[in-house]
C-alpha cells in the first residue's frame, strides 16, 4: 500500500536566489513569482538558507531609524535589526534551512513543519541540492483525492491485497474522505487491522469501523481490548 510522499505534492519549478543576491532583487523574485519565501542556494544548488517575506520586512520595520539603538537589547531585537540593515541574501536568510526529501511521507513532513514552526520546506536530493519546495497548503492536497480513488485503495490495497478479504465481504463507502466499513470478518484482530490500515490510506479523513466479527481471538491472546475496536461486538 503506497502512501503519498512529498514528491507527489511539491513544486518542482522552484524560485531560488544566490547568497549574494541583493535585497531588491529578492523582493522582485518573491513578488514576481507570487511566493512567500525563496531558498538561498550556492553555486552548486545546495540549500544554505531561506529568505521569507518576514525576513525582508525587517528592513521596512527599521526604515528611517537605522542608528537608533538601545543599551540593553534582546536577542530577537538585535537579530531583527541586523536583518533590517542587511543588503544581500546571505545576511537576510534564516539558516540553516529546515529541509526534507522527495520520499518523505506527508505525515512526516507535516510533523517536521509543526516541530520546527516553519511554513515551507525546501526539498533536496541526497547531495543537498534543491529539487523542489513543499508548503503547508501543498500537504493539504492529499485531502483533495476523489472519494472513488480512496475507496479503490481501501477495497483493493487494504482488504483484498493485504488482508486477503474476499470481494463482497466488506462494504466500503467513502464520503468527503470519511471511510465507513460494514460487514463481518472472522476475527476481531482482523477487524482492528482493517480499520487501522484504512486510516493510513492517503486522503482518508476518518474511518468509521462498523465491522463485526465471528470470533474474539484477543481473549486467547490475553488482550483485553484493541485500540479502535469497541468491546462487546459479536
């Protein structure tokens, strides 16, 4: 069962700037390409950092008062002032850049964005060269998958190929990404596995597992309950 990866949703036509690109040129690139940030790359295409609109706005913030300084300035204020006085990408960029790879799953990419508090990830190859960029809105594209495609993956990949469930045994319905499973399987553990694997199909928002079972094999295994499977179903 294949899950969507960064390569499935990333933008490959990436707007980049060099380390010595001047401020005004960076503004031209960002506004001209209608993006909110650009990776900064060296002569070999390796990502060195990222310049965002927020980084560029520090110059506007400090416009007209470049020499105003306080005796005691916090690190954040000093950093903002330095960026406000910077003139090229190397001094404006946030570095090191938080990057990812084309084969990274969308779940892992989303967790990385959340952990690092970033809005986009430059995508690099094994040598660190930029090959794309993925944003938070790109990650949401997985939930634009047609219900018919999701149903096919659940029915064929999960039930038929992985669990070897005969066609017609389980009814799969999908509406706006919500998968509902009805029918009856032989074992309780199979019911649980079917629900969990269906939830991993790309584009699934929620799984309503209404499957019943003939035999509670968790009793023999000494398991009181399995996550996601209501007790007392028989």
